[in-house]
C-alpha cells in the first residue's frame, strides 16, 4: 500500500518501530509532499484575488506543478523502502565461495546505487519545490506568508534528510566516478536550495511581511 | 476527527486546498511527530543490542517519552485549527456600535492569545524532542545516525514553523507585556534548539559517523 493511503498516526508508528523502514528517506518524501502542499495552498489562496490578478496564470501553473510533484514524492517514498529492502536481500546472499562472494558484492553494489539514487531524486524534488515556494512568497497572497516560510523550512529539511541518505550510502559505493558525480550534483542542488531559502527569508524580512 | 486518523494523502490534500486550515501550524505538529518517531526508532534500534547495553534504560525512557509526545502533538494540531477558527469567528462579529466594536475587539484579542499559545507550545515540544534526539545521537545505534540527523532537521524545521506562527500573530496582540513574554521565551527556546542541533551536527562530523 502506498504511503499516501495509510493514516498519519499509522505512518508515524511505522517510523517509530524498530523496523528500519520506513526511515528517514520515506519521512523526507512525506515532508517534501507537505512542503509542496503548503506551496500549493499559498497559490490557491492567491487565485481569484483581485489584488493578485496579474499573477493568476503563474499561480495556476504552480498548483498544477505541485499536484504532479506530490504524486512523484509518494512514489519516491515507496522506492526508498524498496531500495533498502533490495540491499538487505543482497546482504543475505551466501558468501562461502569466491564466486558467491563476487555475486553478492555485485548485487550489493547494484542495490546501493538504488539506495543512493532515490534520496538524490528527493533532493532534486526539494530543489524543484523551493523554487516554486520562492515564486509564491514573492507574488502570492501576503496573508499566507508564514505558510510560504513554513514550506521553505520543510524543503530545506527534506533536502538535508535526502543529503544524509545519499552520503551514508556513498561511503560504501566502490564506483569512484559515480561517487564523485553524486557529490558534485548534491553540492550543486544544495547551492540552489539555500539560494532560494535565503532569498525567501530576505524578502520576508526586507518587506516586513512577518 | 484527529489528524492522526486521516490518511497521509488526505492530510496533504487538506493542506494544499484554499482553506487556510490545516496550515503551517498543523503541518508543524505533524513534522514534530515525525521527528519524535525517528528519535524513537533510533532508541528502538539500540535496545537489545549488546554493544549499547549500558544505555538500554535511557533508550527505554526515550521511547516512552516520545510515545507521549506524539499524542500531545496530535492534540496541538487539533488546537491549532480550533484557535484559527475561533479567531475567524470573532472577526465575523458585528461592529456597528461602539459596544459591539469593543466586544469584537476583546473576543479577537482572546482568540489571538490562543493562536499564539498553540504554536508556542509546538516550539517547546520541538525543543523537548531535539534534546532526546541529542541523546540518541550520542549514545544510540550508530547505524541509524542518518535517522537521528533527519530527526534533528525536522525539529529545527518544526521550531521555525512554530516561531513564524507565533510572530505572525504577535503583530496583532495589544498586550505589550504578554508580547514581550512570548518574544523572550521564543528566543530562549531558539537558543536551546540550535544548541542541540549544532551539537548533533558537530558530534556526527567529529566522529565521522556519516
């Protein structure tokens, strides 16, 4: 069952249990979905308001983008749990002969790539969302500015969670080129996320919106 | 119906809609519940492990504290929505005569106090949780350190969301003494939250746990 179909309380209980999944990765995806939801809410609270008429089309675009993003995030939460389970399965493979050791090692490295790629995808989503949060903060309904700021805080947290999950798995990845690729890409995403975050904070402060 | 009994997808949709509640406040409470859940998971992954035997009692205490905290957070989410609705009701009161204006003003200021006190309570919970996150980071299972860090990120985000909601309402509060009280208390909580957060980051970095 998809994460979106279980109750909030049940999800929190599954996180709390000693089962390692759902863990930080799935939680990060849900947090990013909440950030997308808050960003969409600010856009929805702007649509239909005379004062913001000229931004109506832009706000409608944000709503539709966030709708799509939320569905993708539920899928990421599922993929995160699958990737972890695939790694655990590979770990259980026999390692009595050299041949078995080799196969196990290859399967583990393959599963590891999944365990890195899923949170990396989450990091990209956090970046995509905060870019929209920046737009609704600047041009959206100012009565909802605390919600826009809340969305920005959650994008930053989701990004940091994603980054931690990329890095904890990168430690075991043997493909040095791929390792370097993920490190550079994550660094670049970090700059973009913090760029948007700082601009949002600055905008709110300079204009005394909060 | 309590927020813990609706599905994750439904909650995200309620947040996304143009209805202002549930907004940042309720989202912040759910995010704090996820932080409590992750902190509890790290404690649960520590209990029963030989290597961490001496911390077993402490970890059991963390589990039981987080269980209680999660229930309190669901209540805060509910109170946050109620406080907003109470304020909107007061706003709708008639204001034709001086007497009516006075009554409306009093009711609004009363509702405002609720709208400030609920996120303030959330800010305190975020502080309470991150203190436990600090303990599980230091003494808990190191295989779950990325989950401990994820919990810390969520405590910080929940605190910032709470702070934004305290401040947006403080703007309209006329009781200067009470205003000052909330400002000072929020500042103090901020120091504590960031103190724990920085120590968690430092510990992880210094020991190369991630």
